[in-house]
């Protein structure tokens, strides 16, 4: 699968030419329309005051409704998001592959059997193929994140949270084309990036913080890759409600932005059916 992706990307001689293929597609406008109703413009929330050791003291408020306490509650917060992302990626892959939306994700050994059945929605053939391969690969990565966190919670003596009883949905159902599907997934990835960075200060276990940082970086790669396929600046791009990791941040592309867990949960609720 990775070799196929590299073959497609390698056909573009440079980044300028690769992005230039998208100039006339109007995908930037399409994404702006999708972003308007996806819940990524929540009001800012106050920064917590740190307690002993620098850990914020507002965990109960920020993670209200998430089962567990201490590090287990934070892992369940992350699992809540990964269950959501894995399910919506599965739905998106099914849509792009001509399958019923509720079809279970095939075992990874059968990933190569997925075939694109939809058009690009204005994307070039190259970007359509690249976008579909990103979609296929990331669907399995999100499922791996879900399983990993579920097992980590059990191994640490906790009880994993479960999926929303009524399932999940996109606030605006994507059309059956790659541009529309990726346009709906990008805000989800951007939320995931901000969620992990915003939750990191609450972890009191350094090994767990390292793992969370690893997943954070993967979510950021996903977001950048999807944005790249859609001819949108890979960022970090400041959105309404974002908080900066450092005062006087010199430019949008210098440090990643984050959201507080309470805000992330509000955003995530938009995707619950």
C-alpha cells in the first residue's frame, strides 16, 4: 500500500506543480463551506491554574462525563475521540469504495481488496488517487489507535469507555467523491491534533505522555496530508477558539494550537448520532 502511494506522489515533480494541479478545482471554497458547520469554532475557555508539579487543577471540570479518574480518565478521553475517528473513517472508506456505510472494516490483511468507486469531485486524477490512498491508510491507523488505547486502559486497571449508543455521523454528510469526503475528515483530524496537545498537561505519567505525544504527532501528519491533498495550507492554521502553546507566538506556522478537553468534547458531540 505504501509503495502504491509513493508511486502516485512521485509522479509530481515538485510540490509547486503538485499543488498547482488543484488551482482550478475550487476545493478551498468547498472546504470553507464544510468548515462553517463542523463545530470547530467554539468559544475560548480560560486557561487552568497549575497545581503542585505543574499539573492543572481543573481536571474534573475539563473531563466531566468521561469515566475513570486520574490518568485513566485522560486515556478514556483519548479513546472517546479514537472511537469516533475510527468509526467515521470506516464510514468514509465505505462511501469511497461503494460499500454500505455500516460495513465493518476488513482485516488489515485484506486492505488491498478495497477499490475506489467514486470520482475526485474536481480533483485531478493524481490527487484523487493520493487522497483515496490516504483515506485507506488512515482508516487502519485510527482503528489501531482505538485498539491500543482500549488495551492500555485495561492493562492499567481501568474500564474502557464504549462507543456512542446511537453511533456517529458527519454533521454534513459528504458527497460520494474524494474531495467532499476529505473535506469532512479534515476538521475531525484538526480536532484530534488539538485534543491531544490540550490533554497532555493533565497526564502525570511520563510514559503515557510519550505515547500521547506519539499519537498527537500522527494525527498532525494525517491532518497535514489531507490538507495537502485538498490544496489547503498544511498549517498549523489558527482557528477560532484555538489556544496558543506560548505567549507571543511569532507566526501561525511556528507552534501547534490546542483546545481544552471540555471544548473538544463539545466539538465531538456534534458527530454523535
